[in-house]
C-alpha cells in the first residue's frame, strides 16, 4: 500500500479537493461557496500584492478515536483572525460566516483526514483585492476570504526529536506595530534570519530575544518547563497570542504545574535550561522539545539534550484531548 502523500510531502504541501470562498464588496461578505482548489484570479494591482493586506489563521481538525471529526478551539481561532483583520484594516469576517466556511471545508474533506497523529490543517485567509496601486495610505475597499485544508503529519521533519534554536538579540521577529497579528509580513521579517540559522548552524528555528528579552521563535511561542513549573513570557503586543500556548498553560495547571507568565532574560533562560526543558508551542508544531540553544557561538544543551519528559507529558495530554482519548473538560472541541 503506498505511503499517504501527507507523510512524504512537506507540511502543508498537500491539499484537500475543496476550498470555501467569500468576497467582500465594501459593505458585506457574499454568500460563501465551496469550489475545487484552484488558482485564484486577482488583479495584478490588488492591494495585497503591493501593500501586504493579508491575515490568516492556522487550526486543525482531528479524527477522534471513535472516528468522529473534532475541531480544536475553533472559537479562539475565529476571534484571533478577527483581531488580526482589525489590525491590518481588513474587514473582520463575521464569526458565524467563518465558522460555517471552516466546517463546510472539513466536512468536504472528511475522507482525506488522516488518523492520529496526523490531522487536517486549516488555513483561513483574508486578503485585500482592490485594484489600486495608489492605495498605500488607505485600506483595501474589496477583499477575498477563503479557507484551504491540508492533510498533514509532523511539522518538523523527523517526527518528535530535539530541536536546535539560535538566539537572535538584535532584531525582533515581527513588525512592532502588529506583532499580535497573524500576517505574512511578520513571517517574511523573520525568514532571512531563519534561513541563515539553518544554513550556518543547521538549526531548526530562531529564538528572538531583542535586547535580551526572550520572546518567541519564527513560527511558534516559546516555553521553559521542569517537573514543577511552566514559564513563558506574558502576552503583549509584540508577539502572537498562541492558541496552543494558552491550551498548554491551562493543561499544565490542570496537571498541577505552577504556571508563571513573566519576562526573563537570556541568562535566566540558559540557567533554567541547564536542568529543565524548553519547547516550542504552536498549532503546527504542537509542543516540540528543544535540545540545543546556540547563543553567541556557544551551544548550550537543554537538560539531557533530548525531548524532556515534561514536554512529552504535556504534548500527550494535549493530543489526548484533541483526539478524544481524554475528556473535553474545557469545552474546546467542536464536533463536525
């Protein structure tokens, strides 16, 4: 039997057959429609192509142990997309409209959703489409909202393994005025440093700590943890409020960990990491353990250098809830 495409292709490179679309005409979003996944037709002067008027979300649908389909924290992802849209001066999609579009795409992809540990990654996207290259100082008067679905496996190649991160102290990960937005411009700002870290140090990610303030990596939030505590930076406008981050903190409290949201320096991080653990949290990454932190040319081993037991414990607790192995005591699951 051939290996499923999502297990051999890069994360997010395989797509379901259908996508949902709705256009905004300056006053309202039109009735959404389900169409085959195909290239979009937009004007070459579209606002998004010149002035980066684009926001998106990333969430997952999981196949439960009983075969049911389970969307994880749909409401929080919709709320965050609406907040991102406001920051980019795009029309925030109505919650029920976006929820309907996402659910229709999941339902249409029902047969393509992998069994655990695979899932269906969902990418709602909103872009400005007004054809006006003179609109640099004004928001787009037209927009396109669409939802893609991608059957996926692990985000990092090689499955669960210790990651290597490089600390960046001079540049922030995101544009300061909308660090809380999930927008492509923030990822573009980090890309050059990530590529340099990969090519020069064989690293998996960059940990941004401008001025010594440890914040987040290029594609995930960052946490420290040991047998008793979970430590992460408190939310502020400089970085993305991760839904997985929030979920991990809630689950950690449920399991008896002391959750500390406080600023910490690079030196404090390295001291903690000597005997503790570090991990990246995100919808795509889930909870990925860090084995090595490279700072100023020196490699610092995190704990044993392997993915730590507390990271694995919290990851297992999260995925158990997502797939129905554990009860949904917080009301996070939306059945499809």
